[in-house]
C-alpha cells in the first residue's frame, strides 16, 4: 500500500510539473503576443532577460561548486547562438501570426529532431514513429491551410503565412539546440548546461540587440505595462528551462509532449477569452491530428527504448567472463579429473 501511495504521489507530482511547463510556455506566448500587439518589435530583448535570469541563478550555483567545465566553452557558445536564433524567430512570429498558430507549429521540432538524429547520431526509428511524425506534419499542414484561408479574420497588418514560416525556421534552430543539449546532458549535469546557456545567451543576444534592435528600443514606450510584460516573459521562460529537465528525467518525452499540447489549449482559451477572436474550425481538426501523431510517436518511442534496453542486456548474459574464483575452481576441477584419469590408467 505504501509503495502504491508513493507511486500515486509521484505521478501527481509529474503531472503537476508537466502542467507548470505547459502554463509557463502559454504565459510566455501570451506575453509575446501582447508585446507585439502594443507595437514593440524586440524579440531579442525579451529573450535577453530570460537568459540573464538563467545566468544569475544557475551561474551562482555553478560557481559555488568551484569545478572546471566538463565540456569546452565553445560548444556552449554554439549551442547558445542556435538557441537565441530559435527564440528570436519564434517570438518575431507573433508580429505576423496568431498565438494559436505559433504555439501549435512548435511541434515541427519533433520532425527536425528525427532528421538530425538520423543523420548526425545514427538513431534509427520504427515505422510507427515515422507514422506519428507524418501525422503531426499533416496536422501542421492544416494549420497553414487555416491561416491561408482566413485572411479576412486576421488583423490587416498581420501576415499569417510569414509568421508561420518564421516559426518553422525557429523550430529548425530548436531542433539543433535540443540535440546539442541532449548530448551535453549525457556528459554533464543540467546545472552547468543551463548556466552556460544563460551566460552565452546573454552575450549573443546583447551583441544582436546592439545591431538590430537599438532603434526599436529607443522608440518603445516603456510603460509599467510594457515592463511587466517583459518581466513576465523572462520569468515564464526561466520556469520553462528549469522545469523541463525535471519532467524529462521523471517521466520521459511522452508526458512532456502531451503537456505541451495543453499549452496549445491554453493559447486557444487566451485567444477566445482575452482577444475575443474566432478560431477557424480547421485549427481544432489540426490540433486533434497533431495530438494523435504525438501520442503514436511518444508511445512507440518509449516501447522502442525498452526494446533496445532489453536487447543490450541479453548479450551481456553470454559475454560474462569467468571471475578469478571461478577460474581457480575450474582449474582445481580439471586437475582432479586429470589425476583420476591417471589413476585409472595406472590401475589398468
């Protein structure tokens, strides 16, 4: 009974953390969409404060350990550069597209991760995983179709297809970032990874802000509302980067992907209740198709992982070398058999 209670509490904790991830992603999307609607175009500055929080918190923890970096710093610099570009493109997309389209199109990351791991890491996927990814692509194609079919329902200043293109380009960067983070985490703990990601993210975003966003920041009206939106985005993204490794460690990618689908429904609620906009019926069909595709992919991902683990364990049973004690005992037994054979021949 006590074990079942612990399992139940552990499951509730994972579900709670998964919903925190979904809520933090939806909150960051909501803040970005409000900033875009207020006429401020500063996606790099929004990400800058999130990276600054990561650097301050996790950098302090890393300094307290007084350890050398386990991975060369230039790998973290490359990883941070790709991650900053991904955040820039996705946040930039809110200038042109709706919050619902941007959040759902994030699922393109799954497709690009498959392509990258196939060619870069040699990972092989089953038929059902390809079927799940293909189903996701079909659902995301419906999102593009719904955005292309309803231009009159959008703000005249919006260009939905351009925003969708920016999101898809951003997911390519996120795919490189995810694969790189996975590689770093396998060789290191998450504290060093997140701390270095925050530190070099601050460096890269600062340089790009000085080049691309200086005029936009000078022209922006820094009202209390605008400052609170930038702060809210930074806190939401900090929560996302902090909780995501915990959810992946405790439950794997299955619950993580399903939790991100909850953020899409948060986006629907925000668009309907706050913006009071109608949503094309194709979006709900697209959401259903993407959900089915992610479920197929995630379930077969876990089953294939179990299969590979089992296959790697089986040969070990046949490849065990005899221990020193066993070799001595086998030597004694062989010696006894030789003596018995000699005695038998002597008697004969």
